[in-house]
C-alpha cells in the first residue's frame, strides 16, 4: 500500500452562500431534520423529480472530479460542485445538514466517509471519495464515487475497482419480492474474496423528500434487514470496503470517520428506484 502520511484536519473556508431563490430543505438552520413518516414507495411524480435531482448530483460530482489532481485542495472540489448545483437551481443537500459545513463530502485515503472539504491538498498516489447530494423539486438525489489522484499503487487501485464492482453487483441483485439483506449478502460475499473489510455502521438509506428516510440498507448480510423490496421504493446503495478492519474512529469534528487501522477505504453510491423487474439508477449524469 502507499506510504502516504496520514490525513490531518485542514482549515475551513467561509460557508458558501446559496441564492435566495433556491428552495432549502426543511432541516437547514435546524439541529436535525424532522423525522420522515411517509411511505418508502414513491409516486411517479416523486420519482420523476428524483431523476432530475439525481442527474444534477451526478453531473456536479463529475464536474468536481474533472479538477482532481495532485496539488488541488478538497475545498476547491467543494466549490465546483456547489457552484454547479446552485447554477442548476439545486441546493447542496449536505450544506447545513445536522450542521455539516460544506456542499459535498471529500474522504481521502483512510477516511471512510463524511470528510469535510478544507485546505487539504491532494497528493500524487491518494484516493479520494466525493459524495454529492442535490435537492431540487422537493426531493434529493445522492451519489458518490472514489477517484485516483495521479499515480496510485496497485493495491489501492484494485480496492477502488472492486468497490465499484460490488455496487454494480448489488444493484443487479435488487428485485421486487427479495429482502433488503440480499444487497449486503452480495456485497459481503464479493468483498470477502479479496479479504476486504465491509463497513457495518454506515449504510445505504431510503431517500425521497427526506435525505434519510429511516430505511436502512446494510452492506453486509444482516439478519435484521428483512424488509421486502417493492416497486417504487427509492434508496441508496453505497458500499464502503477497506483494506483492513471495518472498525473506525471519528475525528473531533464529529463527522470525519477513519478506519481504526488507518488502512485505505473506498466507496461508491447510487440512488435507485425499484422497477417491476429490477432497479433503475437515478444518479447518472
């Protein structure tokens, strides 16, 4: 594995502004969102709105990813995604969610998830995950991907490639009538072939007018994930695989989650709607 030094917190830039004409999610300015009490199966109108939100989130992430290179800061990536979403009438869902200060999550190397964009400079050989969610039309679209920075070692490159493949396999396993735990079973069985850890405490989730509806999508074979998949359900799948343990520590910022052994980790995510025969990806650029 790469001999890069471990990540340390950088300096935060001032909070970015969102034009006043862009609709805010209800949780902005509050300590927590109002709990979702609606259905997990969505109307055709909600699903169509989520296609729009998903496309904007995917394209915002793609635009930010174009900038990824040694010497670029994670804050610069945040600026690109923020501007893209605002320019397209969308609110960056993470901005102000439970106090999160930025418009995307940037998780470098040993950071599992929820890294905060700051003055951290990407280095040759790093890997970085971008997690972007857009809110427009009263709904959210959520996606993430892990990118290579410059010349990345083989072990890290394979981790990224296989984590992407684990998501693809999980999406193919989504069928009406199956239980949610088929998703984690497929991911975990694939990851174990390579000796990877599968993060257990951070999961996929239901998503619609709520950023996190309360529906949990584990990425391991959980005996408790017995909810039956139904057409019209909308949720994310976002496996997090590690080169070592699935256990984690959290930084003092209350957000940044790092592997306990500080080995590298990768993640990929799409927002999906269940169809009569499988799943449609809503977060495609």
